[in-house]
C-alpha cells in the first residue's frame, strides 16, 4: 500500500509541478505574461462573459427558409440530371414549380415519364447509412412528377445547416481577433454567441448576421426600363436592387440579371482588402482552379457584355467585360471605406451562411460588473480555503498539514488544466471551484476518521493508516463517481453558466481525488518511513 516505486514518486511530483507551472500565468496580468520568454507557459484561464464583460447575441434561422433553399438546390440538380446525355437521352420538361413546398414539373414526352422518375429518384436516393429518404417522388395526372420533402429530411437539413452556420460564424469571429468566443447551437434553429471583452456588439452583429452569398451573373439587357421599375423580368431572369452606396446606379436603382449564376463564392479561395488604381479601397479575390476555368470561359465568350457582382441579392457593381479574365482573380469595386472593404473580405473568406440568421436577443455585460464578480468570487474562494484549512489543521494536526498542502496543489491543478485546455471560467464555475475545495477536504476527513477508528480497534499505526486509506478510498471513489456523472450531464445538456459549472466541477473532482488520496498517501508514506513513532492522531 505504501511502497511507492521511485518512478511513481517522480511521476506524482511531476504532475503536481507541471500543474503549478501551467497555473502560474493566472497570477499575473496579461501584459506581464506577454513579455515572458517564448518557452514559458502563457495560457491563462479564459474568463466568461459574466466575469470579463462582453457581448451576447442570439441568432435564429427560419426552418422554412432552409426548406426553400433546399428545394432550389434540388431544382438545379434535377435540371442538370434531366439534361444529361445526348439528344435522345435528354428529357424535356415544362416549367418547374416550387409552389406548396414541393418541386413539381410536367414531362413533355409521356414515354419518358418512367425515365424521368428514375433519374429524380437517383438524386434523392436514401442515405446509405440510415436508409432515410429525404424526398418522396410520385406522379400525378399521368405526366407531372412531384418531389415532396419528408419530415426526417427536413430535420436533417436544418441540423446540417445549423452546424455549417456555426462553423462559418466561428471563422468570421476568429477573423476579428477576439479571444475565445463561446459559440453553440441551442435548440433546433438557434445559435448563441458570447464574445468576452467585446464592448460594442454592433460590428459583430453586422458581421455575423450577413449571409455573404456571393454570385456572379450576366446582365439581361433585354428588359425594358418600365419592366425594371415594376420589378418584372422574363423567364430565366430576375430584377435585383443595387446595394446602398454602390457606384453603379442611384438610389432605388435596379438591374435585371440571369437567374443562373456563372460562378458563386463557393469557388473563392481568398479575398483581401487592397487599393485600386484610383487609390480607393477595393476587395481583391481569387478563385480555385475550377472557378478560374469557368470564369475564364464565361468572360471569353461574353466580351462586351455586363456581368453583375451580387452579394446577398444586392448588386455591388456591374462592370463590362472588356477582355477575357483568365488569371482566376479580380477585384470588387464599390463605395468602400477601408473598414467596409476589409469586412467584406472577411465575409468572403469565411464563406457564406447556409441560411439567413436574424438577431432575436442581444445584451452587453460591462467590464465593471465583471470585475466585481471576479472580486466577490475570489474573496469567496480565499475565505473558503482558509476556513477549511483551519478546520483540517485543528482537527487532524500533522495529517491536516498534508491535507492543506494537497488542497493548494488541487487548486493549482484545476487552474493549470483549465488554462491548457482553454476551458472558460464563469461565475457558476467559481462556485464549482469552491465546492471542489470542500470535496477535497471531505476525502481527507473520511480517510483520517477511518484511521482513527482502526487505531481504536487496536491496530498498529502503519496497519491503521494502510487500512484507513484502502477502505475509505472505495467510498471516496464511489461518491465522486456519482458527482462526475451529474457534472457530465450538466456539461452535455446544459449551456452557458451551467456548462461552465459542470466543467469546473468535473476537473475539480478528478484533481481532488488525485491530491487528497494519492498525493497525501505519498506524503504520509515518506513520513512514516522516517519517524513512525511520533505519529499522533
């Protein structure tokens, strides 16, 4: 029981010292830590919104919008599939409709109806893993194919859209250089964003609320000014407004463009703010190899025509193709400031949101309130530590000294682990820290009381200590296992402060068991080998 091999002693001390070293930056200001040598640890515990202050935004997606975009994507896929092959294999259809939340179209040649249904079902085949079918394909009136989304498919699409939106938002916020934002999906169609240290949420709200759907489309010059003013366009075209402040067009100006995009922002590999030949800010972009080839072919075939650069269904500019653009790069011009051009570049680099998000809740926590919370929480932790240490010292003497040493290392281990893992400390997390202080001493109380009980039964000091640790450890492990389960449930199912409490409680339980059982046993083992006769309980 007390026979520690040399490597075990070194391993225990190495873990404790490593935890102390990793926790060290938390006792200094960020400016001081920044000047430390590169090899020294610099990571500090991330303070949550309630401690550091910052901005909170709740974003919401419309499930109906997700379903609509999904049908539009399906429409393009179906068109491409039915046109595939030579003239004999292509299937002619009438106008496709998205009315009623489903895709429907008539097949011109009834003899090709079965082939059309087969091709559509090939696109909408069930998922290979779950066997789930996202769409039901049927025929009505003998000639019209109807594709109806299933409920399971809509749920899957919404979940996928929210996951993708989460990553896009994360990339956009990272571009701002903010530290450790807390971004998570809440419910089926909401995303919670907490950015500690951000005082003004206006820029953040504007940045993450934009869909950033970039498209390049040819301009339809056949639409008359009267139709433009009325918002009418022929089949295959649409009327879009110019973006506010754009160089082309005046207030309320519109332009007709082809519905089908030449290329989209999905083919962008980079975008950055730079300056044009006139010295004004512009956004320089570059396509991947596929996008570059498509852009080169389109500009080669349409020299002299206008093409529109469209962001979120608003035309930024509509330049004339003066010559083929074969380099796979170009610039977006507009009435940009340096800041707005940089924000657009950030949006394009981070990718477009799969669905529009609206802000349904926002709040700002001032840094003064955060400082007050830190002061109150720190004071509570210090008072709790001192009170517990005094109790354990008065009650158990030398064993109390070992318990206090273990308690100090326990706190350092918690801070060190939270620093290196990037965990966020919230106000409830401080409560969890104080709770683990009591739990750590509780383990020592169980051990010491069991040792006293064994001594009253007449056992020798070494046998009493060995039996006390062995028997009490079982109770300690069982009790803390139930706490870990409860903390894990809070972490998995909770959000915000509840999750922060679960994180600190889980880390604290693990470290308290290690320090209160293993570490104190190491200390007592070394002391017993030297002076066993002096032990008094």
